[in-house]
C-alpha cells in the first residue's frame, strides 16, 4: 500500500491538523538479496526473518538515529512529544528501536511512564514469520512496556483496512486521553 494512501484513510476530524511524514528508506545493498541495492532502512541478513535471525545492529542503530532526527525536527517545530506517533511496515525493528531508544518518552497518557506500543502481525506472513513477531510482545511486557499485540490470521506481509481502522481508533484514544 502506498504510504500517501494511508493518510487519506484517517478521515476523523482528530486528524484535521495532522502533519504526516513518510521518510523513505535509502537505497543500499541488502545481504539477503545477494547485495542487490534496494530501498532498506537497514541491512537484512536472511529471509524469512525468524525470532533467531541475525541482525546487523550497527546499520539498525544508524537507521534509528535517522528516525530520531525526524522526531527531533518535529518537536523543534513545536509539536508536543505526546502527539508524535511512529509507525512502520516491514522493518518493524526500526520502529520499535526508534521508540524504545528515543531519549524522551513519547507518552500519550499521564499514567503511563513509557511509550505505549501497538503491534500487528499477520499469521500468513512468510517474510517476517509469525513466530518472530510473536516473540516481541512478551519481552516488552516483561520490561514493563505496554504493548497491545493484534493478530490477523489470513494476513501476509502487508497491511489491511482492518489494521488501519484499529490503528486509527488506537491513536484517537491516545489523542483524547492527552487532551
């Protein structure tokens, strides 16, 4: 799904003054594709991705720093950190790492001490296997991070209207609670 289509899906008046940012992944060699240069936020060592897949931590951390720069620019323009939402598709490790390693809390309610996480995963995903996605939320819960994990039985490595509807209501509930 084209990223610009995503913002047109969120039609609630809550998003009337929303600024959307869709940074593109830079072209770079990707190991699992025999070094072929393609858009990728960080190097991927192997496919499919499992819970035990090797990760190129240095390229992931560099990509996280790039996302932090985007967040910092938004906050510098006057955006309240609690109104910043980081979303990702496919390279979810970047989204998760960006939120968890950000030096400030992107807190959406007064009672939460950490940024809440909404995590979707399709059981029919043959690129990032379901077991890889399923391993993350319990780890986050043990670390005291609020993580809602939603499973879509027939969804592959893509996004669905149902996911977008759930994400929209989840974001709106946090915007309402932070008002």
